């Protein structure tokens, strides 16, 4: 039987999140739970796979990899956009690329949760109480403070709405945001400088592209209040990592909450792991049981539709 390979099933839940019986009747299924960053190792593992399932952007599919997979005919990714896949290279090799719908409100919910956990020091207090301590930190509430949203789009807008429910004032900036677009959401559009100067918490909701890579640099971070926090649940390279490490080490800002990094999984010796004024999550903004159920059910639909010659949700 031809093979379907499921990549990066970190929680080992791919086969229990949906009913794969219809796929099993047609294909052998190989599940890889560990991340394989090495090109040659990944090529050997996928060389005989007719179908590969990718979880978001955990594994990159540049032309150099796609060209080494002669059996590959269908590549399915979660979400309807994946910057880690070279779509032109896939088309040249006759590989169909399909996607799924998104993960609902999971990311905005996580963002607000991270803001509260970061500003109220949940991780530090949890560790302290397990070690026998009691009440070591103090942090601000949200009501009456200002949230700065970088990117008032599909994810930034619901984050703004949730923050407003907590009594926060919301301002926003992106390169093309106008006052007219922000006003219907109860958000005030400001300059980039004003956002970094005036915000008590800054949250980033921009896609990674050539124009947004390094969008937030040392000059921007230097404008932040010493009491302000930065939260990034979008993509690591949007923020200059070296500049962020510097302001965190020197305590020029109060802290940072990160769900995304330049290199994922985060290397074991990465300096971020040693900083106490951070909240670090392993890119779980979209990772919920509900989201996975939607992802894998639609992946199965994609596989079966392609098998029947009528592919759906083609990228």
C-alpha cells in the first residue's frame, strides 16, 4: 500500500483526533512524533511517501527538499497558508498542496492568557509555592492599562475585543492601518513610535514576510516603558531576537511572553531559557483539542478527495 506520513505529531494525538479508517483502507500510515530538522534524514524518511501531512510550519518544504521526494504527490498542511512550503516548486514537481481551515479563537484566547500570566507572574509563583514559598511577586491588573496591538487583522482584532472586555484601552499600528479601519473596533490607530512609547503591553499579530522580518528592532524596544511587557504569538523573526535579549537582560522592559522563536523547537541551550522575566510557551497558540479535531478531520477529507481525483482546499 502507498504511504501517508504524518509529521511532527508532538503530542502523539494525530490518529486519535479523527477517524482514519477510510484512509487506512487505502494507505499505510506512518506517524513521526519527533521533529526532524536534518535535510538528509528527512529525505530518507519521506522518500517513499505518496502523501505527507505537515502541521503548520514545523517542517519546511523548500524546493531542495521537494525535489528529493519522487514519490510525493500530495502535501497537506494545516491552515490555508504555509510560508514554509515552496508552492511553486511543488507545482513544478506535480505535487498537489491542500490545506484546512483555521483554529478558531484559540490564538486570541491564548494571547490574553499569556498577558495575564506574564504580568501576574504565574510561572514564578507556581514554582515558588511548590518549593514551599508564598507570595513573592506583584504585578498590575489589566483594567485601565493600554494594550498596543501590532497588526489589527484577523487575529489582532479579536485580541483587541477581548482586552476591551477586561477594561483595557487599545491602540494599534501596522504599516497600512488607518484611523477609519481601526475606529469600528473601538481601537485608536497610532504611529509606531506612539504605540511603543505609550503601551503597557504590546502584542504582535503580523504574518512573517520579507517586509515584516525584523519589523520590531532595538530602536522600537528602546521606546518601551520599563514597566511594559512584550508578547509575541505570531512568528519569532518579526522581532529582532538579539535586541529583545538585550532589553530583557538589562531589565529595560518588565518582561516578554513568547510562543514563537527564530528556531523551533527552541534549542536547549538558548539564552531565553535562562531569563527569569520571560514566559516561554512551545508554540501552542493554535494547539487545542478542538483545533486538532478540525485539522485532522479536514486532512482526512483532503486525502480522500485527492484520492478520488477531486482535490479540495487546494493552495
